[in-house]
C-alpha cells in the first residue's frame, strides 16, 4: 500500500516515510473497500483506524446492547462500527449510532446518510479528532 496517502496525525509519525497526500473521495472509497483494515476519510486525508482496546470494545458492546434493548418497540435501528457514515465530503466509522425510520444510503458507495445519533467512545489517541473535526462534520 502506498503510505504517502495516509494521514500521520493519528498514528506515530515514524511509521510513515512521507507526509500524506490528499486523495479524492473516489480514491479513498476504492482503497477502503479493498483493504483488510478500515480507514476514515477526513478532508481529503485517509486515516487508518487502529485496533480498539478491550475496554473500548466492552464499552461499545454494552452501549449497543443497552440501547437496542430500549428501542425494540420503536422504528429506530441501532448500528455498529461496521457501518460507514457519510458526513459531507468525509467518511467515518462511528462506534455506534441510531437511525430513526428507514436507513438511507448513498447509492454509489453504500455509506449511511441519515444517522440520527452517532456515538464515539473517546480514547487518548483519538479524542482530539473525535471532539474536533469529526464533531464539526457530524453536526452538519
């Protein structure tokens, strides 16, 4: 994989030999769809997603289970971090989320376009992104 397209702001800089270059959304989607590990696309940069800690996984699992049990009789659907969400020109894999009514997806890339609730479990390494650019994009 050409590491020059990966954003180093969330991963240790010594992993990458060159600064990342910007790519188009189409390039990102092709790379993400073919990759073994997911990545997010923020303002033209591909950001590889690191594996989650055991505590992070447990928090997300507990949250999804609890939320789903409360929404059983509603027209809401809970989704996990395997759902790609489109927020403007960026693409994310939030830890969890909720859609009210029917899920709407981008016909071209299958990204969810109508989440009502998005959940990010914060970690030390990604909190600045989650509370910064992601939050701004999610609010749009």
